[in-house]
C-alpha cells in the first residue's frame, strides 16, 4: 500500500469504529431505559402500551391519562396531536409518549399518484423523494407513524386494493418498498421530519379469492415465499420500523394469529426488530374467522403469534386477566412492550414528543412539494397507444375535452388520499385550459358516473358536484351532462380528449368490482363521440386496468393516467402537449377482459405452453396473453435494442452475472426508456416462471444517441425455493433478456455451474 494512503485509511477506520461503538452504546442506553420503565409498569399499563385507539375523543383522552393507550390513529393537526400527547406525557403516571399513526399511502396533503401508478415510474430516487415530502408534511401535522408502504402483490384487478400496492412483480415490489421506507424514515426516525413506516398488509392479502376484499387466501408456501413475501423483505432490509398484519386467513390461519409468518419468518428468519400492529379490529375478527372463542382468546392467540399492538378493538385490555390466569406468560407481554417502547425511543418521542405547530404553515403543500407531485405524475402515466403519432398535440388546435372525469376534482386524488383535499386538485380540464387558454377548449361532461348503490358498495361516495374551475368561462361548464353536447363539442373541435374511467371510490379498501367495464353510460358516450370522426385521445383514470379493447380500435391514442394526484391536470396537460414525454410503465399485466384474470407475466410454462394451437393452455375465444404486458409503456420516441453481450457466460453459484445491451433512441425526440433485465431458469427443481425481472434502469437519450446499459446480478439472487422450501441456485442454462417490457427484448443465455 502506498504510504500516503495510510493516514486516509486510518481516518476511515477510526470514524467507522466510533460510529459502530456509538450505535452500540445508543442501543444499550435504550435497552437500559426500556428495562427501567418495564420494572415500573403494572400489567394494565403494559396492556395500554400495546393498545391503539382511533381518534382524540373525551374517552380516549381519559384512557390515555390512565395509561391504557399507547397509540392513537387518525389525529391530525399539530394542536390536536399535542393535546393528546400532553395527556400521555404530562398527565399519565409513567409519562410514556404516544405514537400517533395515520394512513399516508400516496401523500399526506400533497397527494401523489396512487401507488400502482407511481410504481410504474420505476424511478426509485423520485419515489424516495415523494415519501420524504410525505414524512415532512405528516410530521408537521403531528403524525409520527404512517401505515405505509402498502406492498401487497396483486394479480387480480377486481381486488380494489390493487390500486394501493406495487403491482404484480416481487422484485420491483421489493425495490419500491425499500425506497419508500428510506423516504419515510430518512436518515433517522428520530429526525423531526421523519416518520416510522409500516409495511402492510403482512402477508398475501392481495391473493384474495375472486378479488373480493378480506377474502380467504390459500396459496402454496412456494408462491408465498417467491411472490408475496419479497416486498416485505425489501422493507425489513431497509429498516422498516413496524409491520401491519393482514386481515385475511392464509392457508386457514388468519394473518393476525399466524405464528409461521409473524414469528418463524419475520422475526426468526429475517431478524425483524420492530413491532407488529394488527389491522383495524382484526384481533376481534378472529372470532368471526372461527379461530377464537372470544376477545380474550383472540388476544392470547394474536400476541403469541407475534402481534405486539392491537389496532382499535381494545381486545388487548384482556392481557392482565390472561396473565393472572396463567394463560399467557408475562414474559410474552414484556417482549411486546419492549418492542413498542424501542420504536418510541428510536423515533425520538421521549426527547421531543410534541409537534412544532409552526411547521404546518411552512412545510405543507409548498410549491416544492407540488413540483415533486407533478414530476411523479408525469412519470407514472402510461402511454399505451399512439397511432400516427397523434400525441403530442399541437397547442394551436381546438380541443374538445369530454368526459365525466375531466373536471372531477375528488377523483384526481384517488381512493386513499391522506389529508388530501379535493379543492387542491388540478383537474385535466383546468390543466388543459392553463396550456391553451379558454378559446381553444370546448368542454362537455357527456355523462355522469353513477356510484354503486346496491350490495356492498352502498357507501361509495356520490360524485363531486362540478367544480368551479378555470373552465368557468367555457360553454357547458356546470351544465347537466349530455351526450348531445359532447358530440356537438367533438364536431367543432380538431381533436377530442376523452376522460373516462372510474370514480376514486370505486377502488381501494372494500371496493372490489366483479368486472373491468367502464361503469354507467361511458361507452355510450365514447361511441357517440367517436362517431363524430375526430382524432381521439382516450385518457383513462382508474384504480385498476379496465377493459379497453374497444379503444385500441377506435381511439388513436390511449393514456392510462390512473389517479395522478393533486397535480393531475398539470401533468396530463404536460404530456398531452409534449412539455414532458411519457415514461411510465405498467406495474401489472393488462388483462384483455374480466374473464382473462389472472394474467401475469411471471407465470409458469405448463406442459402445453401458450400457443395459437387449440391443445395448448388458453381460451377458445381470446388469446391468453396480456393486452399490454407488464413493463410496457410507449414514449414520444422509438428505441432499438441490440448487441446483447453476456460478459459472464459461465458463473458459479456464488458468482455475478454481467450483461449489457446497446439501447438507441432512433426517434426524433428526447425520451426516457425503462430498460429491463429478465431471466429464465430453463430447468429447475420446480418449474420456473417464463421470465423474472432482475434489474431495470431509467435511461434518457437524445435523438440518435445510444448507450450501453450494464446490469450485474448476483447468482444468489437467481435462486428459487425447492419443494422442501430451501433456497437453491439451480445449475444449468438460463435465458436472459434486456428488454423494453416483459414480452420482448434481445435475448442471450448463460450457465450457472
Ligand atoms: C386498512 C389498513 C389501514 C387501517 C387504518 C384498515 O381498514 O386495512 O390499511 O391502515 O384501516 O386506517
């Protein structure tokens, strides 16, 4: 080693050693403080630390003062938060601070695109930045704990909560989960603008039979481990502070009482050190599951399985009697209390329990925060079709803006919009008017989307009344919806932009649908408008993929906007008129029809792989492939893929795969491509998925520019579970693709020795 390097190395050695010693000291300090507190706690106070109530009410404040509550849910605003906190810190015997939680699924007040959309940005730094914004806004409002990220894999878009998750891919899900945890928790959970995150809903909630929310899940251990667990592992490896158990039963055992997932896997295999909270009322629901006799029985079962804190049903008040009767050992309770207190210490709540109310004025809905929302919305919207390069539109044209979602503020925000407020949202109509001015825009709502009134959906919110927007001067604004007005507008315009889809309340929790159709008379409107014969752009706003086969024939361009959030209208207008170029991709395979669910790219081959031949896996009346594959999305340019080079044609089981390919922008505009790496293990100990995503990179190229994109993957990440559930890296030949989506790309192969 050269002599001049030595002092430099010594410096790093001393620095790292001191950091390590400090971290050790810190955790020893915390452990000491926890033990001191534990010794002073009565059984009732221990049960209190493990109990969460909903809302700040006279009853909850009284219970806090009595030491019977460790956390509140849904208390917003610094003043409210501080009032509740004072009851704990100043008026309870042991002065243990509360941890205040809330659902910040896609933004607090600055609402970002729904997660199924933003995952498709494949932009991890931007997703991290968005959650930093969420953490900053939430803490300014007194929230120190968020019930996010929601990382449930889903393959069935009938399930309403597909909108909240990261789509169908375990690798992408794990990367996004980690980025979001880093964003929420920042450098330290103790920082004033950081929150404690909670990965949910552990686990396999998205595999609900029939896509019906809360429904039974029965899947193999292999599917659980290879598909549903990885996003949670990603969150745990990123240091997530808490995990929320799921409502549903998994192979017969409810998520809240599942020792296998909560203790064997989460704690023993993964070494998770934070605490687990149940989902809303789920401990009590063990009775309805037929898994517990009463709340006391349910409490014992949940606690013994590994659920530390009980959300809202107050079942854990039975802890003292369970311990006194000998049903529950006090050491089990103590361990749960330690975990909760440790997170409270790590979150800095003992040092600074109160929110700084002045930050509510400076940190929420700032222009910088809105800018992040606009960028993420631009990157989340997916261009599915662009015949004859209709998009981007010229700003000199007259545009007919038609459809029930064009000026619906509430729906822009999506179904679980934190403290988001409809009045903050920019509608597509407003965004387009801001670009073109009133004179170039004709607006007609066309039809209303009727909320579901029967069956389970009786609670779906009625559509918001027409907003008083920048479109005020426009003919038809505020008028009752009429298809005739829409057709008249289309006839007068050079181009039609049609905004169809679902109301925000038609996806999300308890909002499963039996069909992927456009609700109400929207297709009647679409047909009538298309008859007018003008070039038409369909913009779909929805929480799930809808059946858009008709549009692939009748609309020149299709943009899947999902619910883009508070900056929806600006981001959509940026893309429509070319101020930004689409780069969003599908985080799920797009089904052709409701009947083709489930369709996911990482399926197994079967003994009769899909082919146009009758005696192969498939349907008589429909191709069994996706309408648009996972990872798909167009840009305003074209990219070619070539020169795939497998630099490591042979690797050992502990080696590293290195692959590169050349990607060139062959079009006329600068654009961003999401370059994806897939592999396929040809022969395994179980039959392997036809492709598995193992890497991706966002790449912006100018026209004519080309770049070599390099990927490295550890061989250990190419493994799978054998029938005995051991992780193995199979020797043999693997296919590899560098690709623009999961159904194409340039292909090569390599060997694992
Ligand atoms: C949902 C959770 C949520 C909790 C608290 C439940 O109904 O399933 O996702 O975090 O409520 O609001």
